[in-house]
DNA sequence: TTATAATATTGCAATATTACAATAATGTTT
DNA sequence: AAACATTATTGTAATATTGCAATATTATAA
C-alpha cells in the first residue's frame, strides 16, 4: 500500500478563482484591516502638506512594527512616500481610497431597499 | 540560573491601544479582506429581495469554506440572515457599508490636495 | 571621521486565517 | 420513518499575520 499525500494549497487564499476587481478590493480592504494602519492613515490625513516625519511616535507600537505596517500600506498602494534625508515623507493615496468608496457605493445601492432580513 | 519566559501578546493585534472607531473600521475592512467574501457580497447585491438559497454554488470554494466566510461576514455585521427551512436567507447590511463609505470619505477629503509625494 | 538619529530588515515566537474532509444538525420529501 | 437536501461544526494541515529584539542601513551633525 502506498500513500500519496497531495495537499497543494491548504491555507492559501485561492485568488485565481475570483475576478481582478474582487481581488483588488479585497487586497485594499485587507490592508485597512488593522487598527494601527487605520491610525496611520488618520494621522497622515490630519497632518497638512505631508510634513510627516514622526509616525512612529504617534502609533503605540514598537518602531519595527510600525515600519512593517507602513510597508503594507505602501504595498497596497494606500500611501505614497519617499525617504527625505533621515526621515520619511508619506501621504495618503486618495485614488485608492476613492476606488473603495466608489465600489462600496455600488454595493450598498441595491441593499437599501432590502427588507426581508 | 533561572529563566522567566515572558511573552504575553506576540501575534495578537493590540486593539486596546487604538480607539473604538479605529478598531471598528479595521474589523469591517478585515472582513472585506478576502475575495470570496467580496464575491459573496456581490452575489447578494445582484439578487433582488434576498431570495438567496444557493450561495455555495456561486462561490468556487468548498461548502464548509463558504459557510465559514458567511459566518465572518455575519460576525462583522456586514450581512444579515436567517435560516429558512433548509436554506439560508442572507442579505447585505447596508448600514455597515455606509459606515465605511462615510469614514473613507472623510479620510480622502484632505488628501486630494496633497502634491508633495 | 565618529557619533547620532531615523527608518528598514532579519529572525523568531505566538496567534490567526484559509481550506477542506468528515460529520453533525435540521428541515423537507417520499 | 427513511431518504434527501441544505447548512453548520469539528478537526486538522498549511500558510499568513502580528509584534518586537537585534541589527543593518543611511543621512545628518559634531
């Protein structure tokens, strides 16, 4: 008797089964799915003109953790930013946020009238 | 020599460090952070009047997996639903979606003018 | 050049998420 | 009642996420 242990993709999100739009909205949402990253966006929004050097001091987490969250926000295209001297200059990418707003508006449009549940 | 291995919260999101609003938006976003759950919402939105019995057949994942995703959407208050006979009747909770739209609109408002990054 | 300051990366432990087979629970048919 | 249909739960394996200490990188200041 011989056993073939076939287990290919347990634990991985099956992105290939879904549309590009579904995957994109999910990725953006996922990046927003942590309070620290929401807090970072709130701070960036509160600071005018992108003069933002000390995000680390504003977020109640250790510096490497904040750095990691910033990286994820940038990967998801939710913030733009560059290093300027020995500090960073990040700001919100309004386009991505608006993409979400536009998508969710469509999603909520029909569901307003639903009274059965 | 004696070692005290103190490691309390490694791996857990530190929700207590953030505001209620930040946590709520993050939880909603997190629930939206998977293409299958986006697909479920799209399907629910496409079907009028909540006559939705066969979500499982519409999502390209195994039935237990779909059931799990539905549970998460319900936990996050993104869908409402009840069992009706031997089928389910789910529909989108427009209030939660609108909560996100409202929040993101505020977040994107200031960032439109940012030109430094 | 040698600090100093700010951010990034690495490595690791702990927890969370994803997916599904097997099974349970529950209502509907026959 | 027995078979069927539909959804939920349990258990488990694999991967992902979270958080931080230690360290690296890079630019500025002394």
